């Protein structure tokens, strides 16, 4: 098992959260959906990927369950609200997750996230020159630091030449969502963005891929598991009710329902798995 997190260079951090490298052999299907789900029985093992805001993932030897797409290189994952099963073809997995901040993919590459939402698209299928270049970078070396450095340089070259006003607005809206613990309406979010509600919804879907209400659910879920990770890593006891209330859930039952719908496990099961190392690769352990 190999797991490494590399942070992007400073100019990219408003757009990219981290680069996560993983190599694993054997079964890591601890969080797999039920075995009677036909999507997950055709391969040897399943690597579950938690709901996300839209990511790049460089994978080898994997088939994604959304479309049955076999991936060997760069794959784009649109924003989704369900666990994605990444089925390995013969028991080993290698990949790098490029984890974007919400809206970061659009700000850097002008990809319409609404068109990508809930989909899996390989670089080869897209035929986009920039994505094919990224695909070639991943395949050019087995050294994680070199791959991260080359990809970092690629994205630095795609930084906006001037302020992306809609991305700035989106960042302020997300801050307001976090402060309100998700208890904020689309009308209030539009007011923070200084846009009409109709304009705001159009911009939000283009940059994030999903409507604000769905984003709030996803944001709350991610921030909850982040706190669970940090608490467990510090060796402190997990008070699930306190965590639920901290992040705006009505009660523990409300949080448990969200975990089942978005992560295929209960909060207590998630806690029992150990200390996850990433929001997305939560089944991989040191």
C-alpha cells in the first residue's frame, strides 16, 4: 500500500486542494455498496470513491461503474452525489486524484461542470488538447514528485490572466454557506454573489455542476467527514451527535441518513473503518 499527498504550488491553492497518489493491491472494498448490486460484481475488487465536486483522476487498471468506462490515464469525474465504484480488473490499482476546490476546474480550464455532472469522461473521449497533454504527463513517469511538478506547471500556465469575477463570487458564497452551516437559501446565496437569483443559478451550475441545494448537502457531508478524520487522527473520542449538530444536521438520525445516501455506510461504520487519509479515497489506510 502506498499513499502520498502533495500540495499544489501557492498560486494554485485557491483552485486545487491537493494531489493524492495511491497504489494498492488486493481488496480494499470495505465501503463497497451491497454485493447484490450488479454494477459491482464484474471485477475482482472495488475501490469506492466518495461523492465529490468534480475531480481529475489518473487511473490504471480500473473500470468506473457510472458508464462501465475502462480507464487507463486521465479521467474527468463530474460532480456527483453517490459513491462511485472503481472496479479493478485484476486486483491492483494505481492512481492520482487531482482534487479541485469547488469551481476550480472551470476557472482553470473553462469546463462546463453542468455538462459533466454525474458523468465519467476519459481524456481520449474528450479529444481536448490540454487534457491529452495532462494524460501524457501522468504516463511519462512513475515518480510521484515529478508527475506532481509537471502537472503543477501545466496548471500554473492556465491561471486566469485577470480576476475571474464569477469565481470570486462563488468563493464568497461558499464562505457564507460554511458560516451558515448550510442553512442558507438560494436567494440569500444570490444576494452574497450580487447577482439575481436566475443569474446566480446559471453561474453556479456552470462552475460547480449541481444546483445550490445539492451542493450544500455535499459540502456538509465533506466537512463532517473532515472533522471525523481530524478528531480520530488527534486520538480524541468521536461524539457523533456533537459533530452532527456542529455541521447543521437536525440530529444524529439526519446525519445517518445522509451518510447512507451519499457514502453507503452509517457514521458509526465510517468511524470504525479507521482514519481515512482523504475525503475521496476514504477506504485507503496507512
